[in-house]
């Protein structure tokens, strides 16, 4: 192998002359494509060989990526492995947050939440809910559950109390103890006309002004319910036709006061087993 001064395309370059075992010379310029000895003792170019060109400079630890599709040019990828992993974690967190935000946990319509005992717990408390009601039960070994006060009861609720005190503590011998006035507001039913329905669900005490000979209907009584119906006689001389369920003393139906601008007071008690009202009247007031 000897060094030679060679001329390529008008330019002079140094190289080496390598002779194979058969005496055939091969010229390899300095800086040319690398060659290697083949199995036959000759020289050849490695398959797929080619120069890979990179940028003039790069930032330490950044990932090198191919630039284009030739496979011979690389460039600075702009990110380190740590940055790539951080970006992936951030993207995953954002996707999870968005997915959770899209979920809806709000109750629909009249749905209510019920928390029940967990058999694996030792100090659990139970909140058993139904529509407009909540029941608190001590089901564990710890202190009793206490609701903050005051507690409002929904207007559509139907609570049940063993004993109740209004204005004072409940009495041990009574279901209800009231200190102060207890009353049912007077329901003004207006003018009677010739037919009128008195609905006890609206209240226990009603006032009706007579403006004609009227036929009454009494609706929604409850067993043992006490009801009051006050008549304003209006211009006077009007009659009242009572339902057959209203029973008077000695079986005699009274006549409403005929004098104008007077008040007649009728008190009734409903007996559910008999399906009748027991009625008494106090007349000609005012």
C-alpha cells in the first residue's frame, strides 16, 4: 500500500493505492467513502453506506431526530427525554380532568341520597332518606349523631313524632303540649250562591255569606275531626240544605236565622265508623 497524489475532476487530492492479492491496484482517496475487504479479498463499499449530516451545534441532552425522509440528515429535536415525559404526564392529567368535569353527579328530579351502614365499619352512622324526610339512627359504638339546629321540615313532608311540645318541652303523658294559642285560621268561602262545597282540607273553620238558598257539600273530613261553619245571613231569609250525613239533636234540622246581618254558628264532629257528622247550632248572634 503506497501513498499517491491523485487528480480528481481537476483537483489534486492525496490518497492511498491498495493492491489486492491478485495484483490489482485500488485507489482510495483520503475522505472518500469507506471501503472494506470482502470475502474474496477485494475491496467494496458497505451496503447502505452514506454520510449523515447534522447541525453545526446542538443543546446537551436533547433528542436528535431525522430531518426529512432521506435518513441522512438529523436535527436537534428541541426536547430532552425528561421534557417529553413531563409533557406526556401533563397531557394525561388534562385529559383526566376534562373527563371528570364532563361527568354529572347532580340528583335528577325528586331523587334523594341514602347513606346506609357498611358492614366493614365499626362506628358507622346511618342516614336513611325518603322524600322530604331524613332519619338519623345510631348504628355504631361511638357517640350519637347530632343534627345542627334548627332543622327545617319541608312543607311537603309527613313527619311522625312520639311526643311534641310547642312553646314548651313535650309532656310525658301527652302527644302534644301547646303553651300559647293554638288555632286554625278562618277560611273565608265568600258568597254561597245556590251550591257550595266546604273543603275541610282548607281549614277547620269556615265563614260563608248566604246570598241564596244553598245546597251544601262537606268534603274531606277525618275521623274525630272537629269543624266549625259560621253563616253570615246576608240579606236574610235564606235556607240551607244539609247533606244527609249531618245529624242534628232529636233528628230536627234547624232553620237558619232569617234576620239579615246575623251570624249562626254550627259545630260538627265527624264519626268515621258511622259515616256521619254530629252537629249543634248556636244562632242569631250579632
